[in-house]
């Protein structure tokens, strides 16, 4: 490389239905368990990466601001790509989200999936999606899933080097176009990040071994439900996995409470709707935002019901989206 090289990409966050929580190798971001997710549509991260011989260090802007901790993670991710390409050029990275960052909406997943895709293209790397998934996983575990769209499974793998801990698509979004109503109950960054939460849980929760031992059955149940388009079965296993993950975290010392009052009231509202025959279920990641997954015919009713819950700041309705992909640089400002 002897001149400025740049590219831009977009990726969407993903929401785990069978949860990922815990690592078997923190350095390689290898998960203790497998997981299954859905990639969203309306929410996105857009990232531009420009490698420039005039730079003496990476320069990172997230939503128009610099953050030393985030810049360190971005540089570590770029180092993986630079090593693949055999170059040492620094890069200017401009990334932005159209949704709250570090607040339980998987901004790291979309952010690092977009970074890997754009960085690889800027360096001229011809990578398969599976390779991008492995690289994205190294940067942020759940980013492995945002490389793909629709329904995605991320294998925990067995190899020590992590090369078999890769995500793969299960079902295209168009094949079962469910809708998701995201009830935003806070825009603040969570007090305990996911990585620290996982570390604390693994070290102190008495339920850690049971969590790992029961995951394969949960994955099989969710996989079967998705391939059969069985909404009731998917609802049952998704809520079960969600509550089990949070029970695991609550039992850590000190306990991890990612919900707020509005989160709990949204759960109650979703269960009340389902009791009335509305096809909807909830899931909540490590944060206070509730995601209500429903059949398209119920989307308006579900969104309206969640808006009525005290403490809900906004409800974002979305479908299922595509994986990481290249965009024109002009789209960054769109």
C-alpha cells in the first residue's frame, strides 16, 4: 500500500434469543456456550475506515466523540486486519450509531462487524464471511453474529485456537419475517459492561455450571423452532433462556441487575398480551431495554402497548435485517 485506502460499511445489531453469557477464553473471546440470534433492520452502525501513511496513530471517532477505551479496542481490531494484510499503516475511523450506545442494544456487535467489514475492504483483503465472523468475534463476541443477517447461530467451538467458534446463518430474514418492538427504558450506558459482567458471573455465580450444561438443549429447541417457523416454541425457549441468563447474573457477587422498573413492567405487559392470544414474546440482553418479538400482524398492537408503560422513553419498531455490507461513503451522513 502506498496511498490512502478507505472503505465504509454498515452492520446491524443482533439480539440473542438463546443467550451468550460467559467466556471460556477471554483473550480470544471464545464463548462458554453457543447462542442463536436475530439481526435487526432499522438500527444500524455505519463506519468509515481510512488507512493513511501520514498518521502516526489510529484516530477513532464514535458518534462524533473520542473515547480512549473504545479507541484501544478499535486499534486492537485493526491490528488483526493489519496482520492479515501485512501492513502497519494507522487508520482514521469514523463510526456512528442511530441508537443508544453501550446501553444494552448490542452496539458493540454492530460496531465491530462494520469495522471488520470496512477495514478488510480498505486493505483489499478477500475474506469469506466465516473469516470475518472469526475476526469480529475477537473484537466483540456477539459481533460474530452481526456479520450475517436473519437468524444466526454462533458455535462455542472446541478448539483452543478458536477457529471453530464461528457464526453461521440458520434462516434468511425473508423466510420468516418477524417484527421486533424495542422498548427503550434508558439511554445511559450500563454501569457494568458485558465483559466485566461475564467475568464476575463466571467467577462467583453458583449457577454457572448449570448454565453451561443446559445450553445445548436450549440451542436444539430454538434451532428446531426456527426451522419449523414455530412461533410458540420459539417464544417459550427464548423467554426461558433470557430469564435463565439474568438469574445467573443476579446470583453473581455482587449481583448484576441490568433491568430497571420499566423493564419489568414491559415483561408483564408482553406476558399479558400473550395471555390474550397476541403472538409476542420478550427478550432482554445485558441492559434495561426490552425487545418484544412478534408476528407482523401484531406489531402495531405490541408497540402501542409498550408505549403505555410508565418509564418507556421510546419504542423502535424494526424487522429482521441483513448482515454487514459495504456502503458508499456518502451514506455515512444519511
